[in-house]
């Protein structure tokens, strides 16, 4: 019986060690990848922001959302009325 317990402990430690080594290797590879990408990526060019255009787009999006909300309310009202 003690032989089986010792063997199970041995396999547990071996299995956990393999998993630990795999995860440690994975972390090292990901760090290497991060460093390579940071070294060779092209510099990001800054694009000037047109605040007026951004505000226009935001206003258009708000108008579109209001239209969608009105359509959904009309459909809901129609379905509710049909159910009566």
C-alpha cells in the first residue's frame, strides 16, 4: 500500500513539473515575441484628428439611433395592438 502511495506522489510531482516547465517555456516565448514585435514594428504615424468631422459623425450616429429606436417602438406598439 505504501508503494502505491509513493508511486502516486512521484507521478503527481512529475506531472506538475511537466506542466510547470511547459507554462514557463510558454511565458518565455511570449516575452521573446513581445520584444521582437516592439523592436521591428513600424512607428505609428499620428493622424491629425478633425474634431469638426468627428462631431458630425457622432451627430449622424445619434440621429440614426433615434430613428432605429422610433422604428422599434412603432413595431412594438403594432404587435401589442395586434394581440388585443
